[in-house]
């Protein structure tokens, strides 16, 4: 009887999922292991955090994705250790052996060792965290009403640390919420004092984009009433006040940390093959020092002439490394493998309704057309027709009514709560 090569994929994010899908129906046995039971479309987490779309619209259960697949299995568990000498991984529940191992564990929020911040501020790296932000922000307003407290101590301020695409999009969305939604939901409250504050260690937002886009995004933020604090470095947060290196302090109970990520390293790989919490790979995504271990997506550190410091940690790289590795592994011999080359197709971000910035390789544009472009692209990237329709409907509803009806506070009770 023919024995199929057994490939274990750790992580079903953009990279792991594309890799597995490309092997669907092929003569390989693939096991996808992920600690959560669904694939997450991270670029729209901020819309979940603001109650604009449902978490289910951007979360896709692995068992549903692989329902019709005969050669791909899914296991829900956290991988704790890799034992390369025995071609084995150890998870929280069981051990698995492999012929080939693909590590696609992505990143987690990087609090840069700031324990206070890690404990008290919100990250936005998974669905639970996006829902936690939504719950927390909405609860702030509910508590103010119940306690009949005045809001002028500033504790209801929403502070976002980090002015990359996530920070900027989140700030724009909360500013819209303040303008259109909160006054209707809480007619007895005066939201003039509520500040949406974006703190940045650089002098312009979206530092990875063109100057034109940086300037326009700063202008859009201003138009929406977002306070943009530039060249500020956050040093502490006690749950009530954010403290900056300059000595400035801001009162807030709602702090969201969007200032960086770091790789989800699993122990077992030799430390000399790890740089800045990413596994060092060759151009075929093979982890240095190992013949049958690969790393793809955010967790891979691949140096190329165009990217001597490794690729940016973006979805495009993850998706295409997943696809490239899968087609390499389907070839007869490593001699036929194709090196991975990143083709930068551009970047984009939206800052509230009718405002977005788009940098394409040969063309940059901003404003309304950029905003429609942003919406179209994200709809195309979302998995499943049902979710595309649901999101489109929600967006159209908000567009017409300047409102959405998804501001639910859902906090799991402790009974049988297997929170991860
Ligand atoms: C809020 C936000 C917004 C973003 N917006 C954009 C954007 O607009 N455009 C863009 O190009 N990129 C964006 N990105 C970046 C993009 O999402 C990542 O580059 C991409 O997700 C990387 O894919 P990946 O497969 O490497 O990792 P991920 O998609 O992060 O997947 C990693 C998977 O591994 C699992 N995992 C981790 N550790 C373990 C373990 N030990 N055991 C089992 N499972 C494990 C996780 O549960 C997860 O499912 C954004 C990221 C965030 C957080």
C-alpha cells in the first residue's frame, strides 16, 4: 500500500491556509493544527472592535473549510515544542510525528517588555481581543450612565498607541462612532469631551506608506477630530493614565496597543536559526539547519537581494509563500523548486467614510475613489460568498444610515469557559 507523505502545518492563518488549500486533493496527508478553531481575517478586526461587523463574518471554522477534503485534517491544539531529532511535535494534548513540518504561527502583539501595558491595555491580534475591545469600550459608556458619573475626568477617552494601518483605521472608525452613533445611542450624554487619541512614535502616520499618503491620512484624522500625538513614546499605563516619555499624561480606561508584533516562536529550533523572533529560511522557506522543516508567512525571516532585512509582515507575503511552498513540495525533486520572490502590489488604509489612501507600485491616490477601492479589495479577499454578502450588507447599511446594529456586549461567564 502506498504511504503518503505526512505534512504537519502549525497555524491556519493566511500562510498555513493557502498552503493547505493548495495541497487539497493531492497525494499528501496534511494535518493543520491551530490553537483556535477558525481562520481569522485580521485586516478587519478593527471593524469588529467598533461593532461594525460581526466576528463570524471574518472568522471561518477550519472544519467547515476542510469539510470536503479527503487528505486534509484539522486538530485544535496549541503546539508547545518541536523535536526535530524525532520528527515530532508536542502539543497541549498529544504528540504528532511528521515527514515534513511547516511552521506558520504568525505573530502576537509586541508590548516591548512593558508589563503594565501588556496587563492593562488591549492588543488586537485575534478575534477574542477584537471582541474584548468592543465589550470594554461599550461598557465604559454603560457604566458612566449607571454610576451617574461625569465624564470630564477623561477616563472614557479612547487611546490608540501606534499609527500603522491598524492604529489609523481604528482611530478613524472610533471617531466615526463618536460622531454618528454614540450621540444617538446615549442621547443624554455629551460626547464633545470624548477624545480619540492616536499616539505615534513617528512624526507622520502610516510610516510604511508614501509621503503623499502619510500627509493625507494625517489630514483625514484631523477632519474626523482624532487627536494625533506625534513623536511621543509611551512608557507606562496604570489602567487610568497613559504616561509618555515627554512627561505628558493622558487619562483613559480604554487603551489599545497597536504598536508592533513579534513572532510566535515555538521552542525546539536551534536559536542560531532565529532572528528577531522569526525563523531564518532559505529562498524556498526551508528553515536553516533543517531539511524537512519550513517556515512561511510572518514567522519566516527570508533575506533576499530586494529585502535584505526580510519581508514585511503582510498578508500578501504570507499567502504567496504558502502557495509557493505547496507547489514546490508537489514537485518531484528539490532541484525543481522555485525560489520565493515578493511582488509588492502596494498598500492601503482607510480612515473613516469616503477617506482612504492607496499606494500602488506606479500610482497613488486618495479620497473617495481610494475608499471604494479599499472596500472592493477587502470584499474580494474575504472567504465565502455568504460572508462577502453579509459584510457588504452591513457596510451598505452603515453607509446609508451612518449606523449599525452590532454593538453587542457579550462576555462569556466562567462556567465551562475554555478561554485561550
Ligand atoms: C489588526 C491587524 C490588521 C492587519 N491588516 C493588514 C492589512 O490591512 N494588510 C495586510 O497585508 N496585512 C495586514 N495585517 C497583517 C496580516 O494579517 C499578517 O501578515 C498575516 O496574518 C500573516 O499570516 P500568517 O499566516 O503568517 O499568520 P497569522 O495569520 O497570524 O496566522 C497564524 C496562526 O497560527 C496559529 N498559532 C500560533 N501559534 C500557534 C501554536 N503554538 N499552536 C497552534 N497554532 C498556533 C494562530 O492561532 C493563527 O491562526 C494585519 C494584522 C493585524 C493583526
